[in-house]
């Protein structure tokens, strides 16, 4: 999802694998962490050869991986999007409990933008999950106090007819409104949004303009997801919805 989203939004994606997963649209069967030495080698090898214009961080899994990535990020000077991936769409937990503190203390303060959903925000803050716009505002402001430049708090878990996201940046709060799209094909939405944000920020867009562009892209990808027929449960969004002109 990350590489597809980056490609579809006009950038060239380079991956550093933090863990291997055995998963499909039904669930996650297994997670196999990458050895720390190999993780470091991946990061160093990419950075030694290729200019890095932006970084998106997703699933980290363990405290050791989080610490290694944070150390590497300290050597870079580019936009950083942190998607605090903790639980898969299937409900499988992807971040060890002891890694949450490392994420909160080592990576989030370095972030240009963080993109938690409501359960992730609650985990990071040690609070009950936000259930309305007022509590979303309170938690987004609390997350901003952890040190990132901006917070995009995703409201898809509200369960209302709409799916509002809240951007808190530069002492301003902006709601991005969108009617909820009725589909089960939402696999990869969080990764797709955060990766497209990194793509747009790396191309020089401001944070508000990058959020608007990424929201437009992900909304189109979700709306077109039923044009695909992948898997038996939560299928993927259609990353190339605006490029596949003759997909039948």
C-alpha cells in the first residue's frame, strides 16, 4: 500500500522493511521481525546512494526497532510522517506495548506530521477513545503537546454518517469533512493516507495543502475500491483509481 500510494501520487518509493507479515484480507497469521543489524543496513544503504526528500514511518513492532529508526532519522533533514500503526484492520496487534513509550518519546517529537486514528490516539495518550468532535479536538491538542509540528487525527472510527479528520497545526484547527463511503474494501487506508502525505510533503506542498491533496486521493481510492475483487473480507483500496483508464 505504501509503495503504490507513493507511486500514484508522483514520487518514487524506497522501502526499509521493519518486519515481515503473513497476512491477507482476512487477518494477520504471523509477524516476523527483521534483525536489527539488517534493519540498520537497509537504512544506511538507501541513504548512502539516494536523496531522501521525505520519510513515512509505519509499522515498527518493537522497542528495539523504534530506537534504531529514531537514531537513523536524527541524521536526516526532510519531512517526516509518522503513522503510529498499532492494530491491523483485522484487529491483530502490530505494536508491542513496551514500544508505545519509545514511539511517543523518540519519534513523535521529531515528526512533521503524525496521523493516528482514534484508537491509536487513545493508546498514545493513555485515555479513553474519543467519541465525538469535542473529544477529538482535546486529544489532537494533547498529541500536539508531545512535540510534532502537526497532528492529523482521523475520525473514521466515530461511526457517524460522515468521516471527519482534524488537522491541528500552527495554532489552528481545520476539519476535513467527507461523507462516509459505504464499502468493506478499506484494507490499507491508513498506510495509503500517510504515504501519500509524505509524497506530497516531499514534493514541497505545505502541510495543509498536502493534507487536502492526500485526502482527495484516499477518498477517490476508497470510492473506487469496489472496482477491484481482491480477497474474501476487507479488500484493498484502489490505489491507481485515477490512472487505470481502461480497467473495465
